[in-house]
């Protein structure tokens, strides 16, 4: 289909566009596109929207640098709404938050316990940094050193950090356990990137196991 022609724009020539992080699946924002901004989004592979308040096109991240690279763009069954899956390069909201949706009317059990799900997005962000390090190999970076040394060195570090976690746990030292666990997670992510195994596939296994457990 010719998406610019076949999408059903409203009487003002607009269509709602839901922007979602392709890795974490968090909904980042709801914006609007017209034919021109949709065309620019498709051409540049970055999100362009139409501002209803300013009556003009705007390129997400043009001034802040927080651009959104489009990975996939879908439309719904009625062809009157878009879903834009992106790799964000920074916060989506002008307030500096990852998502524009920060105020909860109905809170989940996790939220009620005081856990901020956005805190867990550091893992996805860290994976992206490690992937960039592998491609660019900036001089002097520790991650570059690990990739240059190869899988045996990475495996050695994963083993060492695992042992450090065990020792910290045996010592009942929460402060040490925090740091050693962070080191282990980092080196595990380096290993997954070296093996070309996306972290989300590990999360998919956990999700599948959890789903089976609940049935």
C-alpha cells in the first residue's frame, strides 16, 4: 500500500502516532502526523510530527539531540492510527523523563511497592552503549579492551565477577553485593553482545517461563 495515501487522516489532516521504545516496549509519547511529517519520517527514518499548537512540522530531537530512529512503523486495522517503534537517543518528554506518561491514575502492584519501572531501562541503555563500543572501538574505553581481547577474556571476567558476587553474598555485605552484581551484569551484557544474542531474547525466556508458571 501507499501508506501516505491509504492512511485515514482526520478532518484536520492528522493521524495519531503512538511512539514506543522498540527494546523496552514502553510507550514514550502520543503525537500527531500529517502527510508531510509522515513522508519525512519515512524518508529520514527519524520521527517527524505535526504540532497542533504551533501549526507546524517538528523534528523530534532537532534542538535537544534526543532523536528517535524508526525501526518499524505500523498502522492499525482501521488505518487511522500509527504505531512507531523507535530507538530513542534520549528522553522522549520535554520534561526530561523517558516517557511522557509518568502520572498513574491506576497503579500496578509494582508501582504501589515503590518501584519505578523506568529504572530498569538502564539495562537496555547499557546494551546500546556496549553495541556502539563494539562497532566504534573508541580508544581507551574498557569495553573496547574487552572486545579487542576476545571472548576468552570476556568469559574470564564473567567468571571472576560471578565469584565476587558469591563472596559478597556469603559475607552478607549489601554494599559489596550491589557493586559486584552491577559488574556481573555489565560483563554479562558484553558477553551477550559478543555472541550476537540480544538481551531481549533473554527477557523473552523469562517472560515465557513466568507465563507458564502463572497458568
